[in-house]
C-alpha cells in the first residue's frame, strides 16, 4: 500500500514539473545511456589508442632503428619493413607504423635510383621491387623501371645479341649450346621481355627445332619426339605448336600401349618388358598402367613356365624382372619357392637319364603315362608327366614311341582342359592348359583357350561380386589376369572392385539371405 502510494506521489511530482524541464531531463538521460553504450562498444579501440600495446612500441622503435641503419628488409624479420608490418598487425589503427612503411618505400625508391646510377642493376631491381610491393606511387616507379630496363639492355648489348641469334637461326643452331639461337633470344627477352624481334626469332627457332617431331612420331621414335617437346618447353611453354605435338605424343603412347598388350597376349613377354623399360626411361607410362600389373603377371607366368621347363636361370631372371616391375613380394616369393623345389627335384633326373641312355626311354614313357593317369601333368617338379616325357624326348627325339607319346599326351591335355572347363573345374583346366602349352607352344588353339578360361574366371568374379563376396571376386580377377591380362572385360571388373566400399576380405560367416555361390575348383 505504501509502495503504491509512493509511486503515485512520484508520478504526481513528475507531471507537476514544467514541460521544458521534463524534456531536458529525458534528453540528458538518453545522452548518458548513449555514452555508456559507446564506451562499452569502443572499449578495445579506445584502449589501444589511449594505452598502446608495449609490444607495438617496441616493434615500431626497432623498425625506426632498422630504417635509420638502412636495413630496409630481411628474410629473418629484422628489416624495417617486417618490423613495421608486425607492429601494424598488433594495432592496425595506429598511424605511426603505416607512416613507417611509407618511409621504407620512399627510401627504397631512392636506393633504386642510386644503385641505377652506380650501375648495380641487380640491387636496383631489388630495391625497385620492394618499393612496388609497398605500394609506392606508380608515377615514381614507372619512369625508374623504364630507365632500369634501358640500362640493362645497353649493358647486355641487345643489338649484338639479336644479330648473333639471327645468324645462329639461319645456320640451324637452335639450342645446341650457349651460342645457339634460342639461348641468345632468351638473353634478350630477359632484358626486354617485349622485344618484338626477339619474340619473333624465338618462334622461328622453336618451329625449326620441332620440325623433325612429326616424322619421329610417324616412325615410332617416341624418345626423339618427347625430347624435342621438352627442349621446346624449356624456352617457351606457351608456344602455339606445342599442343599439337602433345596430342601426337598421346596418340603414340596409346599405340605403344596397344602394342604392349598385344605382345603380352601373344606371350612375347621379353619384348613387352623392353618396351615398358623404354617408356619408363621417358617417364611417360601409359595411362592404363599396362606396364604395371599386366606386365608383372606376365613376367610371373614366364617364370613359372621356365621353372616347368627346368630353365632355372631364365626363371630367376624373370623373377628379378617381376620384382623390378613392382609385383608384390609375396607373389614373387611364392614362385621363387616353386623354383627352389624344382631345383631339388631335378637334381637326380639328368644323372639317371645320362647313365641309362636310350635304354631308359621305355621307363620314362611308362613314368609319364602313370603320372598323367594320376593327373600330375606339370607337378611335382621332377616327377610329373611332362618331366618324364621331356627327358625321353631329349634322349630319343626321333623315336616313334616318343613321338606317339607326345601326340597322345597333347590330345589328352586338350581333352583334359575341355572336360575341366565343362565341369567348372577351372584350376584343373589351368593345369591342363599349361601342359598343352608346354607340349605345343606354337599351337594357335592355346591363345583361344587361354582367352576362354580367363573369361570364365571373369564370369566367376562378376558372380562373386554380385553376391557380395568381394574377396572371392578379387581372387577370380587375379586368376583371370594371370591367364590372360588382355581378356575383354578385365578392366571393367577391376574398376567395379576399385569402386566398391566393401572390405577386401569376406566375413567369417555369410548372412543367411546371401545367395549360394557356384563351386569353382
């Protein structure tokens, strides 16, 4: 009750004051509130203006000392420019640091002019660049820059350089030494970047330099074409004739890639490896990476074939080449272990055959037939059907029994491959195909059989991937690549596997709703 009465009394007194007095009191209260708000909002700027950061004063004073000592800039931050910029970063609203930078620019201009008069063009250029970076007036920079360029041109003897460059151009000396046309034109353009005779002469010299490139590409000399391309780019990366040459090199690389793939498909691994080595020396690998995994797989297959043929030194060379091509160490070690076992298994065979001579041929043929009946076409080394038959062929190549056994085993290998392929026993089909290839390496049907078997593995990989078995799909892809790296569709499956986000290894237990996968043996 008392509070209500007190409030009523205050309102009565307020309304009892003159109107002018009430308006004055309201305006005063508003002004006081505005002052308080401004003080809160501008507290930091006002504080920096009234009480500067002591670090700011220390940096500015060091900047003044560096400027007085003539140390305009320094990479370690002790130059006048760097010190004033650091002070300005601490308190951007202080004018002393800005004024210090302006004085550094003025001193840089004066130094550039003094160095120019003294003939020290390097220091003059550096001082002028500093003034330009500190935004010195352009009306002072432009005339000084023109004087500096003119002085540099006089010092380098532009006229004499142009005469020498033109003579070298007419003589066909484009870039073969410092006295050639392109290096001389380069010297002129360093002094006068807009020198029109030098620009035109450089273009003519580059045209002459690149003139042999189309013929080199036409005859397949990629090394010469790439060398000319890089020499031209060293003098003018923007030369108009370079894009067409780049396109020609790209087409040549594609042709090289196709040739390497064809060589791998035909089993010419050594030629493919040499071609890849040449590309590696040019540092221009084919975009599809044919010199990577496909070549490595072919080298491993060559090593395996050499082991099966008891050519152990050749197998060792193929393994070394596979390692150099980037094949995974575990895969190389696997074939190397096969090589060591084959060496041990072959130690007794040559001695036995040499001691017994031609009389051992029937035994060898029986041993070959027995191993063939057991399905031991190529393994184990030294006791396989192929090893026994090969020993018999070495002892009596013209013996009718040996020739008949060779024909019979070849027919059996073909039939074994076809039967295994029909039964979806792809591992068995591979072994029989390898025996077929050993018995008749020039047989045209081997290539087609390899292509069919690789395509079957691709189908298995596609089926595995569709069922979510990423690990199985990867294994099937690798089997296909081992057999025929150029089989159509191999790149498509590889890209699908690369895009999948599933883990590389399948889970321990498949989900109940997962579709059953067909058996592959």
